[in-house]
């Protein structure tokens, strides 16, 4: 890594330290969840406690996902076990990318980073990781009274036609013969960054813009990480319950029920495609979500298809 | 083509699974060759129901030279699996060989266990070509 880049990625005081996160979980998140989940909240939060076990913050990174991969590689080569639940954040990302070749604007003011998980989930739970990220973003935004926020399948957090938060997931196997599976869950939330490049102006918004005030970024980060901890815990906890026959694998996962609640897409006319902007495939009405998170799309002929990947764009009057 | 129709069931209540009609599908030359190939090639199967794409490096080699000139080895990252907005590299774990057949389309979901590619060891390519030529010759002779 060049010296200038090394300087750039120098650690900086964390937006939310593990101790602050722990206090937030204990004082706010647990009582809030217990009201809904009862005693089960405790088990869920124990499972999710790995999230934020280590939190590193940097002034600037080219791309958090790439940095996390480099870090894992370095750890593995040094025979150091990567710490599952590590969160890496940066004030700004200079080379942020969305899916495919899309650019992602990540200047100071937003919450940009990645959660590193060493995979111990079964495939049925692991597939829901991107949904857990979207629910986390949506729930955190709700804390600021933004009731208009919805999720556009799979996990874009939208305010009307504008995107407020986006999430990426990338899985891979360690390259150094460890055989360890990793999940990198990237997050990008427009918090106080209100200026967007021209091509994004009609498609992006920020939380600060929506509430008409500056948001305390450290507090937002702690709230976001606390919700992330719970939702990741929910994946493990539900898997445990299914294995012990305390929950039915064929009924909806709690995260899917939450996605239905947060959905801004069910009943709307959409365009679908794997890369919907470059290669749209067809138009349909989003009819619902399957119990495994698949999107049910009803064609004009009445036929229903279920898509397990890809993305949608709204076609009705509200755009987006 | 319809080869048998159970007309006696017309207007009657039938249980689920009860045969109503038998349809015969005469195989075409291409389908016969494909079925034989599936028994000869090493079939690399989809690990999960998802959409699959060739890894960038493999795709560019296919674009330049054609799939049957691309040799893959165990441990090579050959595909990307895309499921619920999560991309996962897929590593080849079969015998070294050339990508002889491609069974997936990039934008269409593939069920778990379905073949994605058929791989043939380089030294067996002439043998496979011989089989294909023979099937074609026998087919043409019977037409």
C-alpha cells in the first residue's frame, strides 16, 4: 500500500465504541425488543452480541469492502483468527461502488462501512443476511420519526422515490487454505450528507434532509449497530429454534414478516431485472414475498413468478 | 404427441396424480447428443437455487476464444452466484478440463443441483467428438 494511502487509512476515534454499543444495547435495545419478543429477546441478543465486538474507524478508505478483504487476508496469513462481528467504518469512502458498475457517493456526513462475519449460519438463514441489513436501516430511520421510509426489495431504504440507504453483501472463502467462509455486509446510509452529484439528485436523499436537522452521527451509528446486532441475532436464534423444533421452517421468518411490514413495493407495478437499470427484463406487479424472501411478481397474463435475486424499480406514479 | 388419452375419465372426479393423458416427446438429434454428453462430462452443479454468471476472468476468456478453449482447474473461481443481492464466488472442484457445455443462462435462476457447466478433460475431447459424429451419422442414416 502506498505511503499516502497508509496515511489515509490511519485509524481514527470510533463513531461508536464496543463499550458504547454494549451500553446502548443494554439500556435501549433490550427493553425495546423485550416489549415485543418477551424473554426470547435475551436469547436473540446473546446471539447477536458478536456484532461490534471490534469496531475500527478511519478518516478515509477507498472502499470498506475491499479493505475488509485485505484485512482478512492479512489476518489469515499471520495465522490470526479473523474476529467475527468486526465493524469497519470511515468518514468517507473515495472509491465507493454500488452493485455492478454503479458509483456510490460516500462523502463525510454519512455512515459508511462493513460488517465482517465468519459464517456459521446454514444456507437458509445466510440467504437472509441482505434482508437483515435492510430491516436494520429501516428500523434505525424509524427512530427519527421518518414514518414514510419503506424498503424496496431486496433491501434499499427509500423515502418516496429517493434512496436513503443501500446495502451490499459479498461472501467468499478465505484464500489462504483456511476454508473459512466470510460474509461482508456493506452499509451506506446518507445521514447528514445532503449534497449529491447531479446524476443522483433526483434519486437520493439523506436523513438530515428528511428531518430538517443535523443528526448526531455517533448516536446514529450506535443505534444502527444495536439494531444490526439484534437482526443478526434473530437469524441465529430462529435457526436454533427451527433446529430444536420450536419454530417451523416453512412459515415466515420473523425478518420476512418485518420486511412485509416495511415493504413499499407490495402491490406496486415494477420493472424487474438482474441489473434493472442496464438490462430490464419485464414489468409486473409485486404480489408479495415468499417465506424465504423471494419476490412474487404477477405478470399481466396472471402468471406469478418468484425471483430470488435481481432488483426492481417502481413504475407507478410515485416513481422510485 | 399425444399417445394415449384416458377418455373414460371425462366428467369424473379424479384424485391428484391420476394420469389423464400420455404425451410422447420424440427426442431430436441435439437432445440425444446432449443426453449422452451429460453422462460423459463432469457436471458442475449449482450449490444453491440462484442466478449464476461466469467470473470476469473466465467470461473474458470465453469471449476471446470460446468456451471450449478455456481450461479450468480445481480451485479456480469460475462463477459468481447471485442470491438475494448477495454475490458469492463459486470455485470449481472437479477435474481439470475445458468448458464443453454451458447449461445456464445468466439471467435465469438455476435450481440447486442442476448442472451449470459440463467439463471435459482435454485428452477426451477427440473421443467426445467421435461420439457426436457417430450419433449424427446414425441419425442422418435413419432419416
